């Protein structure tokens, strides 16, 4: 009798806590949370703090996948430019992002970013992308769609993810969260070196003369 009462109490308690949630959905949620807790590492920090460099090396050491979530916004920008979308059309950009699969594919040269079934890795730092990515990243529909994809990617586990709000919005249950920073002087020096490399790259590109 006592056992039956305890059983009935526990059953009714579960029903009250999670009304309308199927056992399958509950099991999947628990599995995703378990994967995220066990093997997803979230790294956040300000610009030029070294989070991408550290994250990439950590992923290599652990044999995890690596994702810089900022690269996803650049991937959307590449595809939008390829399709000649009006970058001022926020609805079109949001639809594009919602329908666009983004994947991380391992290769001998490191992970590649595939967007809309196209390898966009080598175009992510292009000048046209640099000039337009901020505008696209400011679109709420784009951000919402990408955060959803980031959560799905993180739920598979075995990944190091770098970016803003990774530990609070994208992977809030991650067991390992790192906030990486550096002194203003070091960060400024790193940005200076990045800009120097960019200028050198531009200087070494062939000129096209128009007459």
C-alpha cells in the first residue's frame, strides 16, 4: 500500500512538473543536455583576446570540432553576396538564414565551414565580407536563426565554440566555460598586427587597370 502511494505520488508529481511533455521529448532533452555538459566547451571574450587562437588549439588537442560563431555570420554574408540579395532587405536575409544549413566538415587542413552546400571557408575574410558582415549581423532574424543552429551544433557535443554569448545564450549548461581576456595594450597590439597583414595582402594583390 505504501509503495503504491509513493508510486502514485511520484507519477502525479512528474505530470505536474512537465505537463504535456512526452517521454521521447524529455529523453532527447536530457540526452542533449548531457552531451552539452560533457563535451561542449564555451569560450567568450572581447575582440583580440586570443579566444579564437586558444579555442582552435584546444579543439585540436582534444580532437574536437571547432566553431567560431562569428564565422557563421560571415558565411551568411558570403551566400547573400553570391545570390545578389539586397542587404537592406531584412526579411529576405532572415529567410535566407532560416533555410540555410551550415555545417562543420573536417579536412586535413582543418575544419571547413559549409553553408548552403558551398565551402565558404576561404571567403570568410574577404574584403566584401568585411564591409557587409556587421550590417547582416545586426538583423534580428539572422541572429535568431544562427543561435538556433549554434545550439543544435553544440548539442551534438565534442566541440569547442567561440563567440559572444556562448556561455549564457548558446550553451548555458556547458560544464566548461572560459572567459578569455588580455590587457588593452596586448589587444591593441594584436589588432595592429592583423591590420598590417591585411594591408600587406592588399598591396600584394595584382592591380587591374581600367582604360
